[in-house]
C-alpha cells in the first residue's frame, strides 16, 4: 500500500528505506499569521471563481457551470500547492542500547575454599548451587567455582537475560579491570561489529556445543559461550583487589553512551587503592546503578600459619644452625600444637627420600596473641643435600592447612671453607676477627698481617709464609678478607701490585670467590687512589670521587662524635639480619655503638645493594647518603664493601659480644655461600627471591659451563618444574644475548609449597655430583588473605549509594529484572524529497485544464 501511494505521487519507492517514517511537509508554507492570510486569499479566489461562473450565460446548464468552477478552483489549488513546495519528509529511528558492565573478581581471595561457618552464607550458597548445606560444607567449593557455575547455568542464562537490557561488557578485575568479551544486546544492531573485534583477539577453534538443543553449534558464533570459555580459564591469582579502580576504569569508555548498570561479582575485599564508596558516588553522579553480588563466607575461619627465616643454603655437619620460626594465628582458641622439623635426603634428581623428625617442640598458641616467634636449633649429623620442612599441627577446620608448613633445601657440608685474612696493621679489628674465625670450626683461616716481621710466624689454622700471589695458590681459598691493606709494605713494596690484583680479579670473577674489603684510615686513601688499583676498584660495589684531590687530613683525622649506622630497606639481608622481626632488627642496629670514621665512597654501583648508610646529613652527596656497607656481585663472585672501621666496639652490645661475632660470621658465610653456589659447580640457577606469592612472575637465571669450565653455548636449555614428587611442566630457558653461558626463563607461581626447577643438563654435563636446581616456596598472598571473609556490609553500602541493590548468590534470577531501562532513541531526518515537479502533478494539471477547455467549447463559452 505504501509503495502504491509513492507511485501515485510520482515517487520511486526505492528512494525510501522500508523502516523509515514518512510525512508530507510544505517547505514554503507561511508562518504564524501568514497562514490565515493565505487561507483567506485562497477562500476569496475560490469564492470569486464560483461567483463568476454562476453569472455565466443562462444557456449553459447549472451543473456545467458548477463543474467548471470546481475544475478551475482545483487548478488554482494545485498551483497554490506547487507554490507552497510540497515535500516528503523521511525520518529514521534508532534505538541506542545501553551498556551493562559485568565485573568478575579474580583476586587471590576468590580462590578460597570456604567452610561456610556463617549459616546465612551457607544457606544462600547451598540454595544457589541446589545443594544441601551439609554437602556444601563438606565439598568446600572455591569462590571462583561458585561464580562460574552461576554464570554458566542454563547455557549462560544470566548473561543472555542481561543482554536483553543492553550490551554486556564482561570484565575481570583484581588490581585493574581487564576485558573478556562483549555480548551485543539481544535484537541490537552491534552484533556483527562486536563479533569481528572479538575474532581478531581470539584464535578460531571449533568446540562441541554446551547445549545440544541450541541452534548455535559453533561457540565462536555465540559471544555468551566465548565469555564462559574465557571465565573458565580464570585463575584468581591477583595479589590485590581495587574495587574503586575497577568501577572507575570500567566506566571510563562506557560513559560515552548510556550505561544501564554495573554488576559486581566479588567477596567485597578491598586491599588496595581509594575508598570504593567514592566509586559508588561517582556512579551515582552519572546515574549508574551498581548491582553487587556477594560470594563467599561472611565468617572468618580459624587458621594457623608458619613462616621461617632459614639459614644460608650451606650449613656444616656438627655445627648447629638456628631457624627463626614465626607462627601466625587467627580465630583460634587457646591450645598447644606440635611443631616438627623434618629432614629428608635429596637425590641428584631432586627427589626427597624418607622423613626423619629431627626436632620437635610443643607451641602454645592463644587467641590474645596473634603471632608467636620461636628460635629452633638443629645440629646436622651427616653431610649431603637435605630438604628441611617445618610442620605445624592444624587446628580444627583450619582455613588453609597448606600454610601450616614451610620448607627449604640445605646442603650440609663436612669440609671447611678456606678464608684468607689480609690486614695492614694489627688493629683491634684484625685481632678480634682473627679470634672469631679461628674458633669457627667450619672455617680454615690463614692470616697475612703485613706489619708483622718476616721472621715471626703468621696466625691462622693453616699458617702461610708469604702472601699467595699465584692463581693456583689463591684459587684454593673461598674468601679473601682485606682489612685496610697496605699497598706497599716496607719489606715488599710490590706486594699488592696490579699483577696481584689481576689474580684477585680472576679469583672473584672466574672462580666465584668472595671478597670483603674494609676501608681504614691508615692506607685506604693511598691504595684506592693509586693508578695500579684499577682492578681492585672494579671489584668493589661502590664508586669513589677523586680521592687524590681530597683533604688527606679529613680522611685520617679523628672525629669526636659517634654516629650510629643506619640500616636501609634491605635490612633483612643475610649479612645484617640479627632477628626475623624487621622492627627488632632495626632496633638492634640502632642500639650498637656508633662509628667515628668512614671512607668517602661516592655511591653504590648499579645492581648492588646498600645495607648500611651514614646518617650524617653533612656527608650526604648528590647521589644520597654515604654508603657504608654494600653487597655486590662481580661476575659469579660476591663482594662486600665496608666503608668504616671500629666494629670492635660492637662487642659491648648484647651478650658475650654476640652481635660483633654474628655480624662477621654472617658476612664471611655469605661470601662462602656465593663460592659454594658458583665456584664449585658447572651450573647455577637463581631466582629473584626464596618465597613468592601465588600469581607472581618468577624470573629464573641459569649460568652453565661446559666440561672445560667455559660458558655453555646453546640457544635454549630445557628444565622441569616440580612440586613434591610430581613433574608439572617443562620450563625453557633462552640464551641471554651477549652473555655466553647465561640463560633466563620466566614462569608464574601457581603451585603452593616447595617448588623445584631442575636443569636437564646436556650430555657433557651429566654425571655431576649435584644437580643444577633452584628451590623456592610459593605461598598465598598475605594481603588478600588477612581477612578473607565476605564483606556483605560494604557491598550493600556500595549498592545503596549508587542507587543499585545487593543480591545474595541465590537471588541472581532477579538481577536482570532490576536493571533499569536506559535505552535511548535517536531520530535522524533525511533531506525532504520535493514533489512539485513530478510527472503525476503535470498530468493532473494538464487533465484539469483540458477538461475545462473541452466543456467550455461544448457549451460555447468564451
């Protein structure tokens, strides 16, 4: 009918879209009072035409006169219409679909397997999963599993119902939102565009349909199923939760158009960023409702956890080592739990043998004391490589039994480390340090006191008669300790020449020897300013200013005010750790007697670690405070720089000079550890740290040598990642450009507990006595699990502040119906199509005039 009308007025129907709205408009129609004038003129003209024809000659019949008057009036009216310029107005209406942001929490707290101690949470979750409460508590599903089941139910019914109210943007979030899928509105006009974008981002793959009755057979054609597939891969490993950022950033682009609501699936834990109520206020300002769905248990379960500060990787047989054990509790009753230290031998392949409980202690825990610290000692009786595990008994309904244990691998050695102590003078530092190291039965000490007469015997467990200056002599040692050495003693001015320093450089760089250099007021300025000391300066982890231009009197002069050394953020380093508690450790360092003299080192070299610094603001340079104790790495060897003297004063602190002795023993053993890890092996793997949280990225670095102790050259090296006895995944190390023999790999921490990465060595490296492996612990992120309860109150406040609503998990069937209608209609008008010059109008005028002319001729009118 519409097309027929267009044809009658002389218009091609193809020029107008089928869904367009049309109307007749007059482009030249007068406005306001002009309309009345026009009507009056037309009425007068028509009345005049009828008046003239009524007074025509009487020979013309009356009906003919009226007909002629009507025809003439019609012609005039048509001409008047042409003058008014009739046109066809065309309008298009488009419904703009609003956006619904669906945010799914994937922080690590969502990996909790709740016990559902809270009856309300248990009742709602059991109803949502169609289970009995007892079955729910026994099954303990993870929060992510609960969300996935709810979203996937009935072939994604919730997502499909939400799409009836707008375009659904599915996103996950932890510290920030990440897009997953965009589901076009049902019946909307954005499906093809959205699908093309998603197909670019995801590889094509054909899977069996989730619902055999569905008409869609390919998940790639169904954005709901694509979203469910992506959510099924969600790991819930985010280390923090930022609700404020998730809401604000997810709305950043969406607010360019209408937004219906934000649907938030979370446990309500906010561990990072601004107050989420600010995000709720922001949403309210933009008329966006936040619908929150609470997942999890609202009651905190009891839990005990154990962490430990282990000694260095190497310990010695018949030499006791101490473990600082920290036990944390939450929601527990007063009780006593057994703490055991378990020893397991490790094979060359890294497999743990039978367990032996080597230490046991009952620990009293209390609800009033959230943490307990216990020192635990053990004396190993056999050498080899062992896995030591601290195992704490669990409390009833323990929230996370996996954190009741921690483990590390230690090498028990029976050999002694060889240490060469060089000192320029018989200072208090030298005499006391010599005594400490000679008493340590794990160390074989040789001393070279440069100020001693040549006919006097040197000190040490192994007496030497000259300074080792040949590679085969120096390379027998593990560590060289230099206490303000004299660059040119009177009996041998060429003792510390550049040739000897070159041997020392090879000792550290090629054979992983340890070097400790302690500056002193007697010789350091002269030694380090010498042009022959370039090799020594290259080994040290600090740089110096132009020492020769400094006032020598300022270097050697006495200072009347003592300054306490200031530990840096690296206070937990193996060299400076007196206690596992950072606050206690810092307090110990601040209580030690101060120093009077320090050497003007300028700054630490890149990649080193400043452990102690000078607090005097007058000594602060352009690069920061003066570094006093710096740990570095030169090639495969470890180095320590001490820019101060006077540690002998520390003997007055603590019991029986415990801090002086412990500091020096820790420093020397730290250097010995570097030698044991690198110098006597052809392979070495290191990780960023010893302990990682789930979801963290771990960078592994391997340094491998061939059978000739030359860098091993390969494009890739294959390793295996193990957790317990099960091989989980292969790990591929890639060669680092421009660093022969160095390889790196990057993995994600996913398996809780002790993890072992072992290199599958090439044929020429097999048969070694020890495997090339690294061990590290993976634990739950603490910040996400400090309070893992469902924060129902916060989620309700967020919903109410934004004008939304809080839903329990068994109420999500009502969620889609609560989404407000934010659809908008956009009207687009085309340029009107003028109708006055159409063929139909010309035919009409010609017909009317012809009929009038014929009738006038018929009745013999003028």
